[in-house]
């Protein structure tokens, strides 16, 4: 199984400051199509997860442009340029290249 | 709007079975798959498997193979997951989500979740 490792586990951030979350896969997520099969989700308190990015760095509909994602073979980064209070939640990466699909352990973003 | 509405909380005894439902609306049901993901209390997300509604094909995580069956009723736009031989560590919230498979796979949107409690 592909192992997904996220860091940090928790990320306290001051509103207006940037935040970055790292996600590493135990093997390349590059598909023959040229895309990385890596998605990002956020689970806000008391809610279901919601899609942020797919195919490594494609922003989902309705996601604010203060969110960005970068991708390489095994290293992926989610960045929030200026954190807002509504961004609090647990962020998960997920690889969709190989069954079983696997999630990272999650990074909890909290406001200082 | 695209929406998935899941069935309500279930309380089961160890060894029992449970069937969860996930009713889709706002999109052509047969054009997308449905996946199931669970979350134990205070824990992360765990993928269980998915079903291609159009083909009826299923793929399960090996962890759940033989204990889980995913089906769909195209006449009502509802997906189901049947889980057998429940154990206490199956206590979790179970989410369904629409699978978008366009040159990759992603889950959007997700249902509100169904809490399954397994306790004697």
C-alpha cells in the first residue's frame, strides 16, 4: 500500500499569516497521463470532508484563491497565503493512483 | 445542487450486520461512482471501496473484502453499503461520496455521514 505522510500534525497560525502543509507519498503518484493522482480535502469542525484540490494542483470549484497546491513525484504542498478563521479544520491528502486509496494522517490547522 | 443524503445512526451488537444508504440528487446518478470512507472517533479517514454505478463494478480495500458489499439502485438514485460481522472497532462515522473519474479520481461532494456504534 502507498503510505501518505503529512506534516506537521498541528499548525497554529495567526490570522493573515501564511500556512503550509506537507504531504509525502511512499512512491511516485505520477500517472502516465502526466498528472499526479493526489487530492486534498479539508474537514471543518463538525462537518464532512470537502474537496480542495485534485490531480495534485487543480483547485476545486468554489475554493478561494488564497489556497494553492504544488506537486512533484512524491512531495506535495498545500499553502494558504493568508489564513482566515474559517480555514480552521483538519486537512488531508489522499493518493488516488493505486488501490487501496490511502489518506495522510491529517494536519490540524488552528488559530493562535 | 448535487447532494448526498445518508441514513441515520445505527446501533448494533457485535456480530450483527448493518446496511447504510446514500441517496443522491442533483446529477445523473449513473454517470458517477460512489465511494465509502469511514472515520473512527477522533481518527483520520479510511477508504473502504467504491462502486461504478454505470457498470455495477466494485472495488474494495482488501481490509474489507468479504465483509462489505456495495450496491446501487439506479431507479431510486441510492447507493448502499452492507457490512457484516461487525466488531467494536467498526464503530465509526461512515461517509459516502460521489466519485469523479475524469483523468483521475476525486470525491465531491460527500454525504453528511452515518454514525455506526457497535456495542454489546
